[in-house]
C-alpha cells in the first residue's frame, strides 16, 4: 500500500498527470455537449464507457493475478460502477442538453468542498481548516452563479440541479474509492467500473430512450471516441493512480481548475456566451485552488476521533 504524500512531495510525473487531467477533463464538458446534440444522453454515455472498458480490460482480462481476491473488493467495484460512472454521468449527459458546458464545469467545481467535508466523516482523516475555508469561499461563487444563470427556465434549473447531484455522488465515490481500492490493480478496477456503469447506462437507454432519434454525424462519432479513449480510459486510470498517493481532497482540486479550461473552450470553440458572473465565479473557484493545495494537513486540521474498527 502506498503512503499518502503531501502536495509538496509529488514527483514530476505525478504533477504531469495532475495537469493532464485538468486539461483533459476541462475539454470533456464541451465534447459531451457535442455528443448530446446528436445522440440521446444515456446512449452516448453508455457507448463512451463500453469503449473505454474494452480498451482497459482486454490487455488484463486474462491475467488472474490482477483480479480482486476478496468479496469486499468486488463489492467496492460494483458500488463504484454505479456511483462513480453510471449515475453521475447519466445526470451530466442529460443536463448538458439544457445548460452550457462551461456552466456545467463551474457547478461541478464544488466537488472538492464536498470531498473535504466527507473525508473526516468517512475516513477519520485530517482536512486542513485553511483548505476547507478556501473551498467554502469557492462554494459562495458557485451559489451566486446558480442563482443568476440558472433562473432562466425550468429545464435549465433542472439541469443545474442534476449537475450538483452528480457532483455530490462523485465526491462520495472519491472518498469511498480511497478507502476500498488502494490495494487493487488500477487498470483492472477502472475498466470493471466502466463496464458495470456502461451496462447500467444501457439499461437506462432501453427504458427511457427507446424512441429517441440518433444522428451519427462525424462530429458525434469523433467526440465519443475522444471521450472513451482520452477522457475515460486514459484519464480515469491516471486519476486512480494519483489517488493512491494523494489525499482525496487534494486530488479533487482538479475540479477547481477545470472550469477555466471549460469556460475558455466554450467561448472559443463552442460559441457559448460567457457572462461576467460566470467569469467572476470562475476566478473565485480558481483562487481557492492554490490555498487548498498549499494547506498543510498537519496544521489545524478538521478531523474526527477514530472509532473502534477504523484503526
């Protein structure tokens, strides 16, 4: 089992992985919007993760030494297949039919705060007060954005609520994965989660989208392959690899940097209008990432006492 590191002790390769995830996942919000313009959201998400699961699992499927050895590990993979993949991405794909990709990314950037609040409860681990306070400030920017930019129509508001729900479920899943997947092969565990999530999404497609039309344009196909290969197979493998050596609240700060990429790409490529409120909210959440990453987990932590059985 790997020992957790402070953000200051991360190696060059780990920093490159962190930066790569910021750039990749900053781009996926806009790419998802390209997909849902032509393909029903649950179907698009299902295809994304079936492709990604195949890419990850084919090389390791017949290597028994990489398979989980205990029932609790299989149970964790099953739970994460739904809470990390199926439910959050079903909500995000559905929401992006009605709200901008840049707004989706900014709303999702509250994820680190929720992770920081869940970490003491679920793991009995330290979260620096400075980091929590910085993310509370970021949440204030998110709530301001929610109030001003989502008060347009019922579907727009529903899309925003769907993204926030997805964000909370994903935050819980990050902490859960930190507890349960630290001793599993990263590639196999990631691929199995995506396969389980894809099956769940395919069921949603059958139940809810059986009469929806599909328009297989070159843009939609290209976007799905990007999401599957780069945004899923590669990115999630790197994410779980980093999670073995970083605290969940530290790694989740990726979601504080993602909005800057998403807002810029939405304006330059997706022809999405960017309001002054959105720019201010983005700067607020970006400003908190430096404070959060520099916070020393050994000083003035928010923590709870260990219970018997947590030791």
